[in-house]
């Protein structure tokens, strides 16, 4: 009996010892898993670590989860694991092109294993910022396209449309977000500030679109200059189109409205020309040539009384001698139309003091001198100067030449 008791006691002790070792084994295994987890993180932090290293790290983290499920964690293990998990979160954004979705489909990890979803960030402020930037970018893009296409379709409008569409859609595409991420990496922005790459792509698109919008006034000037070049070659239609695009791109471009009005004068559309001269003055009340153009058109339309105050307003602003000579000339023409010949003579005299070769001033002064019954040789001299200085290559010059020749012929016939 005593021997049997000793045997039973020994068996109980051995069973207890084995159970104790079994209970200690998970703890030892968990420590080893932590060591291996830490080792994989060390590898992952190397600059050229790839997706295979990341996958090995995540699988090792699964092993730790299995060990923790057995309930043998200690405060030291939990603290150590928390530090390693923080390292994992910092490192993951540095690993390029990880196929998270495929890994999840293959392994089907439970929802509590958060490390398999580290690609699914939920940075609401970044998403909100991206939305604000996209809204601003689209607003700028619509404004750019509206201005560019306002002058009609051409190569400039087509190219600008394609560029604008690329910019506004880039934050919504994978390529656009990858570009933003690449730029952030080049400037060495810490990964904790990256958030989503979509706000970066949206910000880049906004900046480029804003630069394009700020360049529009310069583009309008270029279109205006092109209009001058086309006008010098006799391409009136092309010049009109270029001036129209200039004011479409920059609705505050007073010089563009003035030049477009001059083009309509050449075409013979008086109503449109008057409207454009008024738009030029609305954009810039100091544009003296616009007062001259408007006054001239009012005279042609049979409203010289309205032209007189307009031309005086231009004279009060004009500093350039050429502009003042043109204003005095048209003012003399307006006074002649209302039969105020002495005022007409004085105004035309001022014009010829500034520009002795102003053909229109000589023509109108010849008519005025005849109305005032000045000596015939004075009238004759002005008609001859009108014929001499008139430019026969322009429609207005051709009118003056024809007028001067007709009156000179009358004077010749009257002798």
C-alpha cells in the first residue's frame, strides 16, 4: 500500500510538472513571436524593403494574435507589442505598391486584425480639404474655359480645354494620386503628414489651374497683339477674331474693346462699334482714344450734338499729341455738322498745330473755310493738303481722296 501511494504521488507530481511546462510554453512562444516581429520590422525599415517584407511582417503579427488569444500576455508583453505596432503604422506608408486587397481576399483576416487594413485610412480633414480644393479648381476651370471659348473655337481653346480637363480630373484618378505621393516623397515630407495622396493631387491641380487663371490677362494681350499683326496684313476677319478673343479672355481689357470697335468700324457695323467703344470706356474711363472713336461714330450716325461733349471729355484726359489731334479734328467735324463754323475753325486749327499732316482736319477745314467765305486760295490750299496727306490704302483715306478731288474739280470748273 505504501509503495502504491508513493507511485501515485509521483504521478501526480509529474502531471503537475508537465501541465506547468505546458502553461509556460505559450508565454515563451509569445516572447519568441515578439522577437521575430521586431526583427521583421527592422528589415522593413530598410530603405529598399518591398512588399514581400511587409507581408512577412503582417503574417508574423498574426502569430502574435494567436498567442494572445491563449490569454498568456503579461504587462511587459503588451507594452512591448504596443511599441512595435506603432512602428508598423509608421513604416507601412513607405512600402510602395502593396497589394492589400489581394492579400485580404486570400487570407480573409477577421475584422479585429487591423494590421491587414492599414491602407484604409479615414482622415476626414484631408478628405474635406481635397473636396474644397476640387471645388475651387473646378470653379477656376469653368471660368477659364468660358473665357477661352468666348472668342470661338480654335487651337488655343481646344488645347486649353484638354489641359484643364486633365488637371481637374487628376485628383480623381489613381495616376494623379500617385503623382502627388511621388512629389511628397521627393520633398521628404514625413509620412505622418501624408494622409491621403488625393488632397496632394487636388492641391497640385488647384495651383496649376490658378496659375493658368492668373496668366489670362497676359494671354489677352498676346491675342490683342496678334490682332494688330493680322490687321497690318489686311486680314480684317482674323484681326476681329483675335480682338474678340482678347476681350473674352479678359473682360476688363479696355484696349481690346477699343481695337475690336475699330475693326467693326472698318467692317461698317456702326451699332456694334458704338457699343464696344462704350464697353471700352466702362472698363477704363481714361482711355482717350475710345472717346474719340465714340464721338466719330456719333457724328457718322447723325448725332453731332451728342458727340461734342464726348470729344471734350476725351480732350480733358488726353496727353498724347496724336490722340489730341484726332479729338480736335472730330470736334471740328462735329461743330461743322451743327453749323457752328467759328468753333469748328478753332478746333481744326488746334488739330493742325499738333499734326500739320492730319488729312481729315484739312478736308473739314476746307469745308469750314468755304462756309465762312474765306479767300478761295485758302480753301484751295486745304483741299490740296487733304489730297496730299490722305492715305489711299485705307477706306477712310479713300473717302477723303474722293472728297478732295471732287471739290478741287469744282474749284477748277468755277474759274
